[in-house]
C-alpha cells in the first residue's frame, strides 16, 4: 500500500468550528486540520488519540499538534527533524556491548545477527532521552495511547483494522511465542514449522518438551513457496496442536500472499490447530511489496491466529527486546494467553518499551520509508554483484527485511568448509544456513542492514 503524502494536524483546544481543509499547491503535503472543542487536560489525555497523547506525555514528539490521528508525513526524502538521515554514516559500536560486533574476530565484518548498523530512528531516540530527562522512573501503567499507536500503525501500514481488545503488550516476540507454547501445548505435543526458518521456533519448542514436525518449503532455485499439499497431509496424519508461521519469512525475506495464508487458516481451523504468526519483520517490506497480517485474511485466520510483532527490527531497537505486542482476535485464545503472561508477571511493559513503541508508531514512518529505500539499494548491490560473478553463489532477493539468503550450493563445499570460507578467507561473520533446519544446508544468511560502503567492502572480500 502506497501511503499518501499527508500530514494530519489536530487542533484540540481551539473553539468549535467546522472542518477546514487547506491545500497549498504545488506542495506535496495536504494538511487536514480537525478543530475540536476546548477541554480540560485530564479529559483530553483520556480521550485524545494516539499521537495527541504521545505528544502530551512525550514532549519530544511535539512536532505534531495535539489531536493528531494519522501522524504520517511522507514525501520520500531523507529530511527529518534532526536533519538528514544519513544511512551512509559509519556508526562506532565499540563499547556498547554489541553482541553482533563483539563476536567478530579482529578484521571480520559482522553480518550475522539481525540488528542494523544505523542510528536508531531519531524520533525514538529523542523520545527516550526526553523521558529519561524527567528523572522519574517509577511504576508505570500502560497508557491508552500505547494501544492506539499500534492500532493506527496496523491500519495505516498494513491495512488491518484491529480492535483495541485484541491488542496487548507482551515481552519480546520469541519470549511471547514461548508463552504461547506453554499456554496451549503440553510436553509431547507436536508443533509444525516450515524450514528453512528461524531456528528459535524449533529450539524453544524442543526445550519445552514438544515434538517439532517439519513441513519444508519448496524451492525452485529462484523463489520459495509453501508446500500446502504437504501441510494438508501432515495435519491429517499427526495430532499437531500448533503451527508457527514466519510472516514475512526469515531467513529468505518472503512475503506470503493472502491466498496461501487463507489456505493455511482453512486447513488449520478444520483440525483445531492454532497458528502463531511471527510478524516482527512486517514493517520492513521493501518498496513495491505489501505485508499481509495473518489474522486479517479470513474469519478462519481470526479464529485460530495469534499475531506477534513490534518495532524492534524496523526501528533498530534490538537491545530494547521487551518491546513487542500481540494481536489476538479470538477471545477464546486471547484470555488464556494473557492469563499466562499475567501469571508469569510478563504483562507489565517497561517505560522504555512504551515510549519507544509510541514514538516509533506515531513519528517514525518517514524515517522508516527512507530506510526501506536505502535497504533496497543494498539488496540491488548484493544481487547485481553475484549475478555478474562466477563464484557459485546466488542471492535470493528478499521482499522484506535487511537479510539476504545466499545459495552457495554450486560451490560444492560442505557446510563446515563453506562457513570457514566466509569467516577465515573472506573475513565475514555470516549466519550458518544449516541452523535454520531442513533445506538450509549450502546456504548462508547475510545481514545488509549497514552502510553501503560496508556492503561493498564485504562483497569485495568474497572475490
């Protein structure tokens, strides 16, 4: 979905007037002002919408007037409140306890774990700094604007109208999926995954005593697709309780189409199988693509689906890992799950999570869209490089995220030798494709969420 070039400005506190629309040509921004009645601050905070409350509680977000219901100002450029968004800037991450960089040996370029080497979205950083400057970090409730920011984001970015009662804070996506395992399965129960896929789905399911059943993706050398006929057979032949879906897919960056998602929903509902949809990479769809939330595709999906998402990947907040949310339309799933979180005392959002989420989803869209354009340029750099070389390596172009899946099978190396080639000979620390399960052998995952100069240097090392 292409977002319009709009800024919505609410003007709470002005005398009651009819709606006025101002359009200045040839400017690309249409300002639509809603003029509201004067109200007391307490009542305003109670009823104002997401951006308005965010601005009230987070002064750093005050760039929009109060009462803003659609805080997007999108014109495709790199200009922001803090000046140019320079994604070419080299960020020094030494001394920041960075897992990504600390695990690289001297001289290696770390391109493995999924965090980016850009500055965190300026709107988020500013909001966090402003909140900390108040020197008041006591027990904190989850405010109304938290829910409204998520609801507004899902509607504007993913064309999904979620109801407030469906939405809840939850700790990081994987922690929250683990709690779903604990809520709806017992040791010995079966959980279906679609490898090659994010390895922690399997790892934690097995740690909790569940049996993991593979329904491998089909790969024709160019693109992946789901084996839906194979899934139908598995559902008929096993007593699986749950299916875990990676949407968009990690490590291959696939955006699953609505038809495939509807088929999964139909098959799983017939067998009473819950579908967990990890949508942490949803906001990183590359230009020209559109993410579809699983629970939005059909009544079947809404009945058996649980969506987990958050701003950590898209706004470069991996270190603020207690920043996620779930959207669960079906009360019969939602209530026992939220009780599980509450019983484990995992339902209380830290201040940083609340501030970061509200800021990202009410102020971060322009920065994010510029980031996605930049990442698309990095993808082209990688795809073009391997298409012009005779190295036995082929890049699978992602449709989402900053991860590129490299098919190295034509090199004829064992997985151990392949990883040694990249780490010792090329000086690159990449993710081992074999860890993603069946179908991952002969592949590696490259993180290109970094300045283009680093991408080019890394590619040059492979020659």
